[in-house]
C-alpha cells in the first residue's frame, strides 16, 4: 500500500506472514493481502514459480544433474502450505505450469 516495494515482490512474504503462529502478525499480513488482492496478479508466471518453489521445495528429477547441497530447499511446513494452496487453486497459471 505505501509504494515502497512493488506489490508482486511482497506477495509471497504476506502469504508466509499470514501463516505465522502469532495472531497479530498473521492478522496484519492477511489484512494487507486483502488490501492488495486486486493489484497482485496471481496468474503471473514468475510469482507462481516462486509459490511452487516454496510449496514443493527442490525437486530431484531423474536424468538431470544433481542439485548442489547449498541450493537444495525443503518444502514449506504444513502451516505455510495450507495458506499457499488456495492461491494455487485459484490461479489459472498454476494449473498450466509444472516445475521442470
């Protein structure tokens, strides 16, 4: 809302904040997400790629070079995944995009 950072850059942070165990943090993040709801494009391929990366972690695919240990990421915890899922369900881009 203040214009300091682009809305698309803070979208992921707000989703993670909304899953915080502290009620005050989660409420503030949810309120900001609602305010920015119309300005955040949940069909943006870059944003969906980041959401998938957070949701799934690093995928190990056969016939591909192994990922270096410092680049491997664990999937988000269940609390965060539950907050990400509704946005993935609503997004047409998420239905079209698969991690490769």
